[in-house]
């Protein structure tokens, strides 16, 4: 396909070049006509040159569907085009030289007629809403120097025709929706200084030809899906000043040659998959001011040479695997430092005192490390300090002197954030905490061992949006002055020893989103004016000594969506019916109180609720039927109350319910058996003496059978009844014998298939699978096949916690046969390249319908189909298969098929080999799956085995099924060989046999045959990685031809095997034993070439 793609591109470029030539021809004719009267008729038949510009601009305007600010209203006949808004003309030629329409909200597509503005040097259209493709015709602009189309919604690829704009110096296409690869021929624009392609959906590699851009100073490729290793050749681009490759999928290490970029000032490689150490050579970048390597997997220590980068203003290596200590002189070495980020590593030791010498430091984040010792008071000398984040370390403060840093930080008048939670801070909370800057917006001291009380002067910090003091050992009353912090969004005093009443004026905090007061010793009533906090999403008052009733005002806070926690208090009275107003609430916990009355019907209006806990109260009456509306309920605990009546049937239909506790009430009657009741570990009904029936494992007494009242009947009536009953019994016996005869063979077949499964594996129930797959939810659905669906499940089964559950659609013709075929095929075969069955289920669902399912190992890497043909939404995150990986997969599949044909208890024909039936394990080992169409054969003296099948049966998938299956009613091992051959061709070309290209007799086999053997690289999968990323050859241009030569030799050999396997005549195809041997030989040869 690559061969045809290249041909298509050449034809397209040829077309645009011809357009440009024709246009320039007529343009020259028009000029000559003005000097030669004999050409006057021709000139008169063409528009004047300025008229051509006018027509081009009007064409541009015609494709703009919305001009919200009316910025193009001046584009009319009353003004010369050079006076139109955004249009600049040359002073001599009066021809359009620039088009500047930035940030005007223009909506529409870009007109190809812009190419007719032949004097155009500048196109500046950023921050609009242009969509569609970038016109290829822009490549016809010979004078174009500047192109900025950033911050639009442009799609498609980057036009390769731009390479003809030989004067182009700036190309900025950032923040669009561009796809495809970066055209390598952009390097023909030898004057390029600025290339901005960030925030798109570009894939592939950085073109090696970019090394020829000798004037490039700015390269911005961040926020794409570029892959591979960062090329070493970038270290040769000596003019680079700015390099941003962040937020891509680059792997391997940071190339040491980057240290040769002596003019580089900005280097951002964050948010990739980079590994290894930080190269010491980066310490040679004496002009570097910005170094950001965060969110990778870098390891080792920070090279000492990096502390020589005295011009650095930002140093960021957060979220890596770095370790070691910071040198004591770090502040002296980096005097220009403004931002210092080391969060999320494994650094240890003290925080250097010398940070105070970085006099312009604004932000320091050392969180999530292992720093110890005290917090240096010298930080208080940094007058420009904005944020200090030291959370999740082992910093200490036991004595008052160790808290002196807090007094010192009061000198930092611009301080906005101080985060010290999750350390080992202890001792008395200094009152000086209230003396911190009034600009402070967040203060976090939680999860320490601080005691004392919160000073009332905390009110001075009037700009606080977050105050986190929990958990600690703080005591005393909650200061009422907290109610004066009008900007608070989060107040966390959870897990302390506060006592007394909840201050009434906390209701003044109308911006509050989260209020944590749980796990204290608070008493008294819940203040009604908390109802003023109409932005609350989370309210936790659990584990206190609160009394009184639940205020209606609190239940009127409609914004409560995460949690309302009132558990483990001494609240009394009924649960107000206004609880139904909490329509968006996820968790309601009122357990372990003294609430009474009936459960309000309106509780059923909280339809998004997932957790409802009312345990340990005095609720009475029946369980309201309205709770059946809570379809998303995961937990329902009504235990330890005084509820009566029957267990409502709707509880069976709550498919997502995982935990149901109805114990210790006064419930009576029969316990249901469906839904959650089928899982004995998920329910509890003990302590209800009048319950009966249910699951036998509950050990409840059987329910009494209600007998009808006995009445006297006449002898004649008794005779009639006897005759009718006898006739009915005879009919029942007849139908029973008929059904038994009809199903006997099917039963024997089912038992023979299933008995082995039972013997080898612990069977699971329908309820087990329902729970494991979250009710067979759509979010767990992995795929849908011919005979059923496959779900991801979570269950403890031997060593497999995550499993794949294949549920048969028994309404589909042949599905039951598929189930038995798969059981029969898998029960006696074992091979490392065959999917392992874990267990099975053949029972009924809760509606009484037959239910059959198989449980397999789960493979997180999915199927080969998804690797070869990822969905558009997955392409940005997809890793590409290398040549070696594809060869290994081919050998794995061939080994599995060879085993099925020759080495199993009986020869088995798979009948449905295709990429979607090949799964990949964590180490990329291929496993063949889906034996729903498998057939058993008898061994004969021939090399292929035959078995007749019904002509009505499906014998494979279109594109992969052998051609002879459409002509005869016999399957054979040769059919599997054909399917394998097509799979092999697809694996190395990346083309499905069913692609639109293949029609009217043209097939994948013929495509490969045409290219074989000298043009195989033209049709190979363009996403194939030719060499493993840890090889050095991929980083050196002089070895590229050698790599291609080895790859071509290997690919040609593999495709030859695919061609031989997919021949139309069955007798001309290879046999699988020969296929496996040949592929092993090809791999050995490739390894020998690589190892030299």
C-alpha cells in the first residue's frame, strides 16, 4: 500500500505544480501584453493582476460562514482591496503581500484561491475557527516567508507541497487537529527558522532530514503522539535555541549529543517515556535557562555538572525515579532560579540552607520524597517566594525552635501557598501561623502530630481558599472566627480532638465546597445555617457526639453530590422526607445513630446514589418500594433496625448491587433467590427469625406450603377428576419420553465436553460471573464476536485475578455448537501459544434462560487486530510493533497451529485464524484463541486431513477463509494454512484482506506477489519499527541503508512464506511443520545479521 500511496502523492504534487506553472504562465502573458500591443487581445481576455488578487480574496471570504465581529465588512467595492482590514499591499506593485486576520473568531475553511496571491509573503490567521484541510495549493506561493495558522481546528495532514515555498522562514500550525506524519521534505525549506507543530495528533518519528535545517532556531513539537527514540541528530542542529518535545511517546534515553547545542536556552522533554540517567553532557548547555524533564522514568542521580547551569530559571525533574541528596551549594550554583521542582522522586537528606541565596526564587516543590531534618528558616529571606510545597516527606519539628521557619515565612509578603502535610511535624502549633501573608490562598498542615489549638487570629488569612489541619492532635473549640474566611472552598479539621459545638457562623462560608469535621468530639446540634452553604459537595460530620434531629436545611443543599456523612453520632427523630432533594448525592451514611420512623419514600428520588447506609438505628415499617429506583446502588445496609414485612422483590433486579445487609430486623417470608441473593457472600439476613427459603447455603427453614381447605366432593366428581388427572399424567409421560429421546445425544455430547472441564477446573456460577463483570456492563465489554460477547472480569481464580469471560449468545444459530466445540477442543490440549481456559459456566440466568460462558486468561495487550489496526481514538497512545516482534508473533501462531494439526490428541482444524483471534500477553507472546468453529479430524496417511461439514455452516471469516471452502463441504488443515498465510501477509503489510483496495479480483496475495521480492519495503506496514529502540544503529544516519537492507531481506523471506501458504490450490500450500521451521530459520538469520 505504501507503493500506491507514494504514487498518489507524486500525482498530487504534479497536479499542484502544473497549476502553479499554468498560473505563472498566464501571469507573465498579462505582463508582456502591457508591453506588446500584439498580445492585447490576450490581455483583455484576462483579469488585471490586482483584479486577480481581489478575486482570490473574495473567494477566501466566500468560505467564511461566520464573522462574529464583522471584521470583513470593509471587504467591498467602496474600498480598494489594499485598504481592506487585514490586507497589506506592496508600495510599488499594489499587490497583496500580507494577510493578517488574527483572533477574530472567523469560522469557515481555507480557500485554495489564496494560492493566487502570488506576491503573498505573510499569512497570519491564528486564534480563529478555521476547519477542514490546509490547502495543498499554498505550496504554489513562491514568496511565502511566514505561515501562522495556529489555534484553529484544521484537520488532515501537513501539506507536503509546502516544501516548494523555498523562502519559508516560519511555519506555525500549533493547536489544531492535524494528523499523519511530519513531512520530511519540509527540510527543503532551507531557510526555516521556526517550526511550531504542537498540540496536534501527529504520529511517527521526527524526520531525519530535519538535520539539514541549518537555520532552525525554534522547534516546538509538544503534545502530539510522536514515537521512537529522540534522534541523536538533533544534537547536530547547532542553531537551535528552543526545543520542546514534551507530551509525546518518546522512549529510550536522553541523547547525550543534546549537550552540543551551545545556544540552546529552552529544553522541555517532559511527559514522555524516557528512561536511563540524565546525561552529564547537558551540563555544557551554558545558555540554558529552562530545563524540564518531569513525568518520565529517569533514574540515577542528578549529574553534578547540571549545577553548573548558572543561567537556569526553571529546573524541573519531578515524577521520575531519581535519588540522592541535594548539594549544600545548590542555591549558590543557581542564582537565577525562579522555579525548582523535584517532587515525586526518592531524594533524601536535609533541605540545603543555601536556597536562601537564590534571591529571586518564587516556587519550590520538594514533595513526595524522603527529605528529613528541619525546614530551613532561611527560606524566609526569599521576598519573592510564592509557593512552598514540602508535603509527603519526613521533615520534623518537635521543639519551638524547629518551628521558627513559620515566623520567618511571615516575611514573605507574596506567599500564596504553604503545603506541609504528611510529614513528621509535632509540637505546639505556633500562633504565628496567623501572621503569614494575607495573600495566602492555601495552607495545609494535615496528617502530622501537631497539638495545641487553632488561634482565633486565623481570621487574618482572609484570602484562604483551602485550610487543611486534619488529621492532627489539635484540641479546644473550633474558633468561630473561621466563619470570617469568606473565600474558603475546603475546610478540613477531620481527625483531631476538637470539642464543643459546631460554630454557627460556619454557615457564612457560602463558597465552601468541602467540609470535613468528622472524627472529633463535637457535640450539640447540627447548625441549621449550614444550609446556607449551597455550594457544598462533601459534608462529613461522622464519628462525633452530635445530638438532635437532622436539620431540613442541610437536606436542602442540592449541591451535595459526593457524600453526606452523619454516622456514629446520637442523632434522633425521623429522616426528613426532604432527603429526596439530594438528587445528585452519591453516598448517604446515617448509620449508628438513634433515628426512628419509617424510611421516607422520597429517598427513591436520589437516583444516582451508589452507597446507602442506615445501619444501627430504630427505623420501622417496611422497606419502601421506591428504593427500586436506585438502579446504580452498590451497597445497601439496613441492618440492626426494626424493619418488618417481606423482603421486596425489586432487590433482585438491582443488577449492580454488590453488598446487601438486612440482618437483625423483623423481616418475614421467603428470601428471594435472584440477583444479589444468588451470591451468599454478598448478603446478610441473619437475625430475622421469620425468614424462610432462599439459597440453601443460608440454612434457613423451608417455607410452609399453603394447603387448600378440604371439602366434601360427590363420588361422580371424584371419578371425573380421576379421569382428567390420569389423562394429563399420560400426556406428560408421553412428552417426557419424546423429549428424553430427542435430547439424549445432545446431553451426552454436553456432558462429555463439560465433565472434563469440571474435573480440571472449579466451575463458577452465573452469579459469580455477573459480579465479576459488574453485571456484564458495557464498560467491561472487550469485544463482540459471531457467537457472543467477551467481558473483562475481576475474580479470584487460582493465580488469575483479571479474567476474560466469553458469554455465548444462544439465540444465534450455531452458538451452542460453538460452545461445545470450544469445550471439546480445549479440554485436552496444552500449549504455550494457545489460550488457556480457566473454567466454564453452563447454567441458567436469573430469568430462567440457558446461560453458557467460558472463562479465559485475560490479556491486557489485547488482540493482534488492535495492534495492527488501532481505532482512531487509540492511535495517539498505541505503540508500534517492531520487525522482530512481528516475526516472533508469526512463529508463535505457526507453532500453535502446528500443534493443533500434528501434536494434539486428535488433529484439530481451527477454521477461523485471523488477527482478532490472536491475543498478546504482557511479554508480547502470541496466543491463539476462539475455537468456536474448530473441527476434529481422523488421522490418515496423507499430509492433510479432511472432514465433511454442513454446507450451511460458517467455516471462517471473510478474507481469511480458504477458497475451496466455498466449493466443497470439507474442512482440512490446508484451510488453516491458507488463513495463516493471509494473516502473515497482513502482519507485515498492515493491510486487511477486506480493505476497499482489494476488489474485482485484486487481492492482498496479488499485491504482495506484484511487489515481491525487490519492492517489499514499498508495501510493508509504514508503522513497522525496523530495529529495536535500544540498538544504536537507529540513531546514526550512516547505518540506515544497512538496516533497510537487512529488513528487506527478512521481510521478503517472510512474505514468501505467506505467499506459499495462501496459494489458491490447497495441494500447493506449505504444511505447518515446514512453515514453523522456515520462520525459525528466518529469525535466526535476522539475529545473525544484527549481531554481525
